[in-house]
């Protein structure tokens, strides 16, 4: 695996394009899920200066997400499927981009400073095994570009040993 990650690009497309091969290298040959998820969050945080929080919520019981590896402030631990942005993304198995968290009914405010958010489900065999959640202190920090590239990160994460 690589010892560090680096980004030269200034646009987020460029930085995501630099991120993907570095993520593949980070997880290559390592079978430990927690270690791999932890490294993915650290690399994503380095890639996305606009992110205030990057982390995984893992499906641990039927229809319940539990906090996994993350970078940022302490966060709520358990989220039921269907609750908040994370639980809605897991239940509906779709990526959700929230430009303004105050306008999302049921948003769970782990960090009062968070203003926008994107949540991407990680699917294996039709099952949502986890979600990837990225928050920002800026409004409308995430858009279709993030949905596309974080979708690729989720596809890579789906290849890990769940
Ligand atoms: N805001 C999320 C909860 C997780 S924290 O943002 C880390 C939600 O509404 O599901």
C-alpha cells in the first residue's frame, strides 16, 4: 500500500480522478475491512478540503446503521434505516445530495455547524452494507460531480470484504 496520498489538481474533478487510483492502491492486498474503511476516510478528507466530516455508517443489524470509521467530530452512533439523510439513502438505496440540511425533513444534526451533505449507499448483491457520508460547513458544497465520483468510491468500497 501507499504511505501517503497527494493531490495536485485544483478542481474537484481533477482531485477525484487522482483519488481513485490512490484508493485502489491503499486497499490493495489488505483484507481488513476496518483498516481499509479508515484509510478511505482519511484519503477522502485530504482530497476534499470542503468536507468537515467524512465517514461510513455500516449496516450492523437489519435496518440499522452503526457508526464506522470516520474523520471529523464525534458523531451519532446508531441510525435506523429511513431516518435522517443516511437512513433514507440506505432504505431507498440511492445517493442523496442535500444542499441545505435545514431543508431536509428529519435531518440528524450530529454537528450543528454542518450545512450540506451527501450520502452514497454501498451496495453488494442488492443489499446496502453501508453508506458513505460526507458533510460540509458550507451550503451546497456537493453536486452531481460529487455524486458521480463518490459513487465510484462506493463501488470500490463494495469490493472489500463485508
Ligand atoms: N446528518 C446525518 C447524520 C450523520 S452525521 O452527519 C455524521 C443524517 O441526517 O443522517
